[in-house]
C-alpha cells in the first residue's frame, strides 16, 4: 500500500479573531494554531492517564478504515470497547493527496466542514471536536441535506441494493474524480 501525498497545513503562532475569520473561516481553509490552548486548565490536567482514570470503563464506538459493504449501515460502528482498552487502527490509503499537520500538545486545528480527515497518533493521544453551525445559508443547507437526507438515503439504498449500491457509488465517484482531474490538468 502506498502513502498519502500531503502538503503541510499552514501554521500560525497567534492570530486575531478578524484574521482567522478573513483568512481561514470565510475561505474554508484549514489552519493549525500553535499553543492555542496552552493557557487552559485542561492543558495540564488532561492526559491519556487522566481520561483512563475518569472514563476508563466507558464504552467507546470504534470505526475502521474499510468502506462499508453490502447492507451495512454507513454510520454504524464496527465494534465497541472500553475506553481504557481502546487502540487505534491505522488505515492504509494510497493514491490520495491531502494536507498534513503534526500537532503538539496545546495546538488547535481548524478543519472546515466538508473536509475528509484522518488522524494518526504518534503516541497515546486524544482529541476533541468542536462543531459549529455554518453561518452561510448555502453551507447550512448542505449540512442539513447531509445530516437529514443523504445519510438516511444512503442507509436505505444499502438495505435495498447492498453491495450493488456500494459498487455503483464507487464507480460514479471514480468517474467524477477522473473527469475533474482531466479538466484541472488540461486547464
């Protein structure tokens, strides 16, 4: 299996609210803000050991890197386990290009809606995802369509057609991707 070709995500050491909105939020560009949470109480308090002590017996849902097959629900976890026993499975991905960032304790990553992402922990770690409702009507509409229509339609089609639906979608996305790639390269 190959590795993802990636370009580094832009990093900033500090940023004003207005700069963030202008340069990253409005154009929907990812950015890594170094030491964003260094002054938070959680910066010193939170660690893998802390969460294992506080929530070690809590059940967490585990998802893998494989495409859902046949009549499998697209949003269903593969398995469950206690948080204390959790370990990450790292998917092998090839022929993809993306953005890359190595984060350090206290950094924050802004990831706009619509970006597929993959996280690889180099050692024990955890992350918190904060979501906000889109402010622009078109993005808000896309979010509603994804959550309330596409997800349920996807699961219905998987129940009805199983693997044929999955194969159809994979062929369709490859066709669209190749068409856009040719258009992009031919200028």
